[in-house]
């Protein structure tokens, strides 16, 4: 069994040092408390609402730099951490990235492939499918926010063997009918159900340059039902215990298998 934790943070634009401390403290606290998989928000060390590429670049760090090394050093035990950060690539470009790491080091870095709105002004899109990493707590794929809204992309992660999708997000608050879940949560439920995987989305909090956030960190079980959700309730973290082995059985009924029933020749390019 795997204990998944999504820890909401409130990064502040223009204060990367304080944001870095908050990430390190969250990793240390949640791993010491027994999290097996800890997911932190998108762009947790920088904030999101940049005014210029120069402002985004001032917060960017290298994936092999001291900042991520500090994250690894903060891990207790066998906790696996997924956290978003603005990456300065070796090619000099800026990427909206997320690292998967443990006490032994950085295991994978995902560069967001589907950029949202003004992100296209600052970041270069990634060109790879979601990385899937075998960990002590199941096979974990990393996606970032808008990536989750492309069924082809989540299906690719599932076909590549993912048991859990770890998704750092910054969900802008949007209107919705009374009693309804945030639309991004509905998308996460669909992705979980049609692929039989666990989906863990970690949102941020706070208001940034007038932008409010959903504060909707959510963990969805492989059956598509929400196990834990924090929709503007200010709890700070959500958690759930899941069984990755359930995700490896794609048999839906005696006569149906989720992947064996695929008919790609009918779906076009």
C-alpha cells in the first residue's frame, strides 16, 4: 500500500529563497510523517503570474543544481517527491518542469508539454512523453497541470506502465455551478477511470497579481472516484492510501480488458 500526500503551498513571486525554504520544509515534514509519495505544486519555487520572460528567468534553476539537491537531502526514508520548478535547461531555454526524486537523487525531470495561456510567452514546451519511474511505491508518471487534459497523453503514461500519475498543478479559480467539483477535478476523475490509474493533483493557494486559485488538491482512485479533495477549504494537505497493484489489472469484466479492447486503427492519427 502507498500513502499519497498532496501538500498545498503558496509560493510568492519575487522571493525564490522563501519558496525554496517552504519546499524543503514541506519535504522534510511530510516524509518524516510517513508519506510514500509526496506531490507539491507546479512552479512551487517561483510563483506563476510572470510579467516577463526576464522575471521567469530570474527564478529558474538547473535540474542538477543545488536547489534540487537540497530537496533530496530533506527526504527522510523512502519517500518519493514530485515538485514543480522553473528550469533553465542546458540549452539556455526556460521550461515549466517537475522533478521526481528521492533521498538518492533526482530520478526524472518532466518538461511540461502542453503550455497554458501566457506560459507560451516564457517557456519552451517539452518534447517527450511523461516519464514513468519504477519506485518502491509503484510506477509513477509525472505530468504537469494542462498535460492532464489530453487523453492521449495520460493514456500514453498508462500504456507505459504507470500505476500513479503525479501532477503538480496551478488551477486558476473558475466559476462553476453550486455543488459541482472544479472542472479540473472532473478531468482527473476521467483520466483515472479510463486508464485505471491513481491520479494525484497538488494545487497551490494564495492570490497572485489578482489571480485566485482553486486550492483543489485532489487524489483520485483507480476507479475514478475522489478519495480526498481540498476545494478551497484551506486544509493545506490531502492524503489517501492506495494500492498500486490494483492499477495493473486492466480486466474490466470477464469479457473486457481496458487495453486489449483498444482499436487504434479506428482512432486516426
